[in-house]
C-alpha cells in the first residue's frame, strides 16, 4: 500500500506529500504519517518542512468516517500542536480545498501559500460540530474575531483572494502546488523568516458575544452547532492562555460530537452522496444530451428550461400559442435576470442564452431533433397521454420522453407510446431552477440507460437526484399526502392550522404544511382531492371539505393573496386568515366532533409518526430503494430540517419501538389511517434500524 504521507528531501527542505485519495482526509494513517514526517525532518536536520496534498486537494478535513469510533493516536489537536511547536520552519502549500481539520493543520504551520483556485473554510457546523483542532482559537488570531465568527458560524468556503485579504493565507501563487510550495519555502528561508506560531499571537479582540450568540441561534432554526461555535471563539478572546481556550474548544466539541444533531447531519452528508450510487447504474452509459425540449412554459416548465439553460443545455420550449410562448419567454427571462443579479450568470452569457440557446415553438415538429423532452403540461392523464402519443410520432429514435407529473402513473403514460423503454418520470420541484431535488421515476419498462440519462441530467443541472418507483405521488408526494392528511385529522379534532405550522417550524421545518400549501397553490391539493374522490375514497377514510370551501371562494393561497394566511403585497409571509377557523368549526359541527386540545409535542409526534410510517411503506414496497433515499427526498424537496437527518434517521434516533407503540395506540381511534407499516413492524421485531438497511444496501 502506498504511504498516506510521502517523504521527500529536497536540499534543506523536507517535503511531506499527502496521498490519501480522493480528498486527502486526515484519517489515522495521514496523521501518523505527518507526525513521523515532522520527526524525521527534525532528526535529519532539515531547515524547513513543506506540507501539501497530491491529487485534487490539500486536506479536505478530518476523516468523517472515523466519527463515533474509538479515537486513534495521534489526535488532530495534538498533531497540530506538535507541527506548530516544531523548531523547523513549517509551510503549507494549499490547492483544492483546505477545509475543517485541513485548514486547522494549515493554521498550525507557520506560513501558508495557496493557488488562486484554492478555497479554505471551517465547515464543521454543517456536520453538527465545531472546529475541534484549534480552528476556533487560531483563526481569530490571524483573521480577527469578526471574520472568524463569520467563517466558523456559516461554514462558507472562502476563495484564495479573500483569504489573503483576511490574513488566513500569506501568499497566492499560481502553478503546481509542489513547485509553488518549494519556491515559497525557499524564499522564506532565504529571507531569514522566523517561525511564526499562531498560538503565540495575541488574543483576538472582544465583541458582544452574547448578541452574536443570540443572532446565530435564531438564524440556525434550532441548529445548535453554529451558536455553540460562537462560545468557542469567545474562549479564544477571554481565556487566560491559548491552552485554556483549546480546552474549552475541546469540551464544546465533545458535547456536539455526542449530539443527535451531529448524527443527523453526518447521515445527511453521506446519504446525499449515496443516492446516485445504484447497482443498476454500474457501467451503464447514459444517452448523450445535446439539446432538450420542454413542453409547457408555466412556472414549472419555465423553471426546468431555466435550469437546463443555466447548465449550458440548449432548450426548445413548446407552447400552444404565440401568446403563451411569449409569456413563457418572459418567465425564463425573469429567472435568468435573477441569476445575473445574484452574480451567478454573466450579462454576456445571458445574451447568448436568450439569443440562441432558447428556442420557442408552437408546433410539435420543433421537437423532432431533441435528445430528451420533459413534459410539464396540466396534471391530467388524458392530456398527458395525448402529449406522449404525439411525442412518439415526432421524436427521433432514442430520444428520452419524460414526464414531470407529480402523481400520475408513468406506466400508463408510457403505454400511450410504442417505446415505453424510452419513457421516464423526471419530477422537478418548483421553482425548478432553485429547488435541488429531482426524483427520477422508473417505470416497469424504462431502459437502464434512460435511468442513467435521468441521473446524468440531474448531475448536470446540479440536482440531488433520487430514484423512485411508480406509485401515487412517488416518494415525496406520497409521504407528503399522508402527513398532510394527519394534519387535517388533527384540525378536525381540535388543532388549528396556525398551531400546527408553528409547532412544525419550531421542530425545524422551513415552513409548516399550511404555509406550504398556500405557497404551492391550494388549487393543486383541491384537484388531487377531487380526483381521489372521483376514483372513490375508502369508506373508512376521514374526509373534510373546509379547504375546498376556501378554493371555491377563489382563495388559492399566495398567488391570490389569500389562503390559510392573508398576504399583503410587499410583505414576506402572511397573517392567519380569519375566515379559516369558522370554516373549520362549521365542519367539526357538521361531523359531530367536539374539539380537544393538542399540545405542540403531540402535534409533532403524530405528524412525524405518520411521515415515518408512510416512509417505511415506501421503502418496504421498493418505491424507494433505501431509507436514505427517503431522507434525502424530504431534506431537499420538503424543507425537512437537515440537522435531524431526514425522517427515517430521526425515527432511528427516537427509537423505533416507541414509535410503533404510538402508531398502534392511535390505531385504536382510527385503524384505517394508522395501519402500521409491515417494514416498521419487522424492524422492531428484529431489533434493527433503518440505518441497518442502509448499511446492508451499500
Ligand atoms: N472524510 C471522509 N470522506 C470524505 C470527506 C471527509 N472529510 N470529504 C469527502 N469525502 C468523500 C465523499 O464521501 C466522497 O466519497 C468523496 O470523498 C468525494 O467527495 C477536527 C472535526 C471536499 C468539497 O466537512 O465538503 O475536519 O462518495 O463527492 O464534490 O475540526 O467532499 O466518492 O465514496 O463530495 O469534489 C470538515 C467535507 C470535516 C469537508 C469535495 N471537512 N467534504 O467535494 O467530492 S470535520 C468537511 C466536502 C473536521 C476537525 C473536524 C466535499 C469536498 P465517495 P465529493 P466534491
């Protein structure tokens, strides 16, 4: 096996090269190698040590896979102290990303040079922890308290030019990191530069830490790591010595390491990287995409077209009339102008896209040469079938035919063509150029390379792409429909939409379900309810019509200014609509229900249990391949709090037996809704968790 740290002696300089692909994470072998390298350089009488990374990056951080396992010597904080204490001049040459423990090692070296393309940062808070190898003590000493607080609490990656201004690095130079590092180290030796341990620099300046703490806590919506990190930086300013500050950092670090939030966030990190790893995609080449078609230029179609155009894919957008095509163009223009304003798109590229990459059409013939078409027309099976029959006639052989339906049966849609193997669901979330989730819905006859093409498109559009099977609502909307139903039941029984929204935002959701419904448009849920009633509801299912009455009165949520909430132009968010509670009270009276009190805790418990139970059915039926696919879907498409890891990670952390007990208890009042998922029962019987299933599948 190659050494994780390679040692090379060039004149007076000992060069330590990290060789631990893919990201030179600071696992135990790398730490041992660095320690041995420093000791050898000192023993051999070198004058300086240069540390850099082979491959794509300097150290991208501690090895996250070691978290939660017994620690192995040397620990990173001790290693950093040892590097800094070396009597030799120690220099880092940074390329790629110096993140977390990587930046902490760099800060323990005496000088830092970086390539212009390099980025540095302390992203630990995103993993539910804080920098634990001196980052909270050393960074404020070189960059000042304010800049350090910003970097540590946001975890943002800082570009080399900014890092230079902040004093995090000392020099920017272009070239190969080995050469750049050697040149810089030689210059330092020639100029007689002396060692420069950051720990010996004066303590950083005081700020109003309590105010910063409160602000960061509020912004974190219940996430504790950024606020806790503020206290660690405070210790850098207020401790009597550097070592005392380090001790405080360690205590706070260990507290966070033991937290469920850390477990949730680390799960999210690996889960979002695992969703694209499917055995069925191994070795399968996706079809080439040079140009795509989008049918329908409403909010969804225009969003999908925008996402494709931003990724460099030319788009033919089909609308039914010149007026509709014109309106669609306006939506895309508005989306792209937003990207220009945010600095994500240059003016020149904007002009290029509008000038030649986007083509508007009103006849199907324009789609004869595209490699993939995404249909985003009205959510109606008959219309979709007509569209696909037409595509079957027009599109060239091998073109992928995709539907953006959010509920409808892709098998039935595929059957409207003579090439069901080319048909797939590509379920985007609105606004499609912003939301990160893409569900790739695989029908019975979808060809593997069409699935691979869906994933390749998702990758190109920078989406987190999840595989789903066919059922009503696929992974996300099926689970949504169940937890929404649970919320509706609680309303019938005595809770208010506003209490439910508040309880769930306090739990960490970006928005509560009723605010979400207002945002999405109440007409969408109304259409689904009408369809389901037309198909025939199970007589045991509880139903309610107060929400229909809102729609009948023309209140569709934000787009009409009124729904569960009333929205005033120019104001963010809304205030409770006073018409809602009387409608609910009338409904309760009609159904003969005497309302009861709900605690916020019960609301969350029931809502989450409904979500977990449906999610377990979705996994048990193979609609989602693994529990982690559900977790990622809810995290990226439904505002689930990332620090809770996703519903099934949350369930594991709560304990599955207790959840199943509750579900069985509630089944006594509503046996139809609270049917325990067979998979949940099985896991409890076997004493296993959802995460055990994830591990078995990887
Ligand atoms: N440990 C282990 N594996 C890691 C890793 C890490 N730190 N970072 C990445 N990987 C794996 C990843 O799972 C994937 O594996 C492969 O590398 C490529 O990653 C004491 C406590 C560096 C910007 O938070 O942000 O230091 O899926 O697909 O898009 O304070 O990875 O191929 O099997 O993401 O080019 C702090 C986390 C740790 C950085 C590269 N560091 N990594 O992005 O590739 S905590 C981080 C990233 C810490 C100290 C502490 C990104 C990246 P596989 P990728 P990428």
